[in-house]
C-alpha cells in the first residue's frame, strides 16, 4: 500500500473538519422548523422574560426559566437578577418582528396554572426561546414532558454560559447572588426558588416512593410516578461525580430539597434518562 502523501492527507483533514463543522451547524440550528406548519398570530406584550399575552391569554414559553420580577404582595417576592432586562429583551424581540409569532404546541398544552405552553418562532423560523437563551436572559428548564426542542435549548444556554452573557456575566460579577448557579456547599437558607445547584453526589438510594440522590447539603428526590423516565442504574453511577441539577429548591427542616421529574434537569443532556 502506498503511503498517503502530505497534500492528500491535508485534504482529508480539511474535508473531515468541514464535515464536522457542517454537522455542528446543523445541530445548532435544530430549533428551526418548517414555518408553514405553525399557527401564526399576533402577540401583545411580555409580562416577564418567559411569559407573554397572546390573544388576551397568558402564555408560558416552554423550556426556559427567565428571572422572576419582584412582586409586592402579602408574601414579598424580591425577584431575581435581570428580571426587568429579560422582560424588555422579549418585548423588543416581539416589537422588532411586528409582534408576529408562530405557535407550536408540545405534549402538554397547559401548566398547573392553566396557562398555555408553547414554542414560539419568528417568520424566518428562528426560535424565540433559542434567542432568549443564547442572549443569556434565561436558563433552560424542561417541564411537563415537553421535549420537542429540549436539546437545542440546552445548547443555546451553553452558548450563553461560554460567552459569559447577561445572567452569566452577572453571576461572575456577583457570585454571592447564587443565581442562576450555586455550589451545593455554599447554599444558604435564603437560596430557595429556582436554582441550578452544582455538587458532588455522595449517596444514591431508593425507597418505596422516591429515587434518592444526595449531595453534601441538597436532597434530590425523583417521585415514583416519574421513574419510567429514568434509568436507575445510570443514576446509581452518579455516586462520587460532581453534577448540576436544576429546579425549584425548597427548605425542609433546614435541609435543601429539590423534586425532579425530568432527566433534562441534570446536566449534560439527559444522562440518566431511559432513552
């Protein structure tokens, strides 16, 4: 067999690189869809960075958690960093596109507050959720088994994290904010609400009602009704590993807990799911 000459070898490397870049580009654009299949309508305005009004109905964007705006009510909600900026970003995005949005539904259409759950797109097929996540004005959160663009949304968040945009820039400058990400060992009793918690898994077990995943200060629980979405052997293999998990943290008897229903709550992409 003749040895591969340098020019041919260089060409092979170049072609391989081009194919890899092409595959990456396709993967990064996976949020785009055929716009002719969407239901087109006019949005009205954004209530927050992940909630808006369409046809006089409150609509929640699938797959993202934007910072919550402070509310002065009986129980004061101090809000989360960059909440107003996130709302403004969504309002400008809508205004710059003549308020026209394409609506796509998923497995679950209503949340527990009777709000419609939607994926939204612009006329050119661009995902609104993807734009918000890539800009760093929200983080990914998969809920209600709505998985159509789950991987794409996580990739969009990762782009913002690597670029240090908005929420990630804020966190770098204000690490004591613990939002959106906090080390489990640094949690305080004030760190309730939505969080991405990073920590080492010290124990994995299961009871008759829950899969039990314990970090040093955080108890993660997967209720039995959702076990069909998870592979327990993969969960068990997490022992000793440092991972991230995202969801609503709550305090019970001075211990932080998080209830998880979706494999996508763990990073990277769904490493413990059944699929």
